[in-house]
C-alpha cells in the first residue's frame, strides 16, 4: 500500500468520524430547539398549525395548494390545519380579486398578535440556549450554517 493511500484512508476515516459527530449534534440541537418551540406553542395550537400560521404570515395571503407544496404535505392536510386556525380566528379566508375561484388564507390581527408572542418566546428560548456562546462563535455558526444551507439547496 502506498503512503498516499494510507493518508487518504486516514482522512476518510477522520471525515467519517466528523460527519457522524455533526449528524448527532445537529439532531441534538434541532431536537432541543424543537422542544423549546413546542413548549412555547403548547396550549395555543399544534406545532403544525404554528408552522402554517408562520408560513402565511411570512409569505402573505396564500392558496392552500401553495402552503401544501412549501410544507411538502397534501392540500387536504393543510385544509384541515387551516380549518382549525379559522375556527380560532387566527386566519381568515378571502377570494382572490383577480380570480374569484381562488380562495386565499391570510393572518388576522388576532393571529398576528399571537404569532408575535410565540415568536418572542421562541427567540427568548434561542437566546437562552445560545447564551454561553460569544458573538464571534455565533457569527462562525451562522457562516457555517449558511454555507451548509446553500450546499443543501443545490443538492
């Protein structure tokens, strides 16, 4: 076996160990953040309803089919979730002005107010979880995650 081959195997082995560690850490961190968000949302709506509400707030009035496509679920699943949000008066439905056959869902004032509270709770939880990191460390994490997100988007 050549020396180059041995170095390559060592590098591959080290890379595998690093990737396994990253995988475990991503699951650990994402799980903790997810639980924190779920606790903030608990009692107000399901996590799925929260995600739909947040999507509509960020994108503006949308068709159920657009939400379903973005969330990678069926339109019937989104209809079920939006029905619950309409019942709670957190979103409303209206006809599209240019095509009356199209129904758009939008966030109501009540929904926007609740979402603002939930986002503040989520942000506070994130600040708690990240409080032991310096601004330089946070900046490094953002840089690395941005690069990761870009490479994933291209895959």
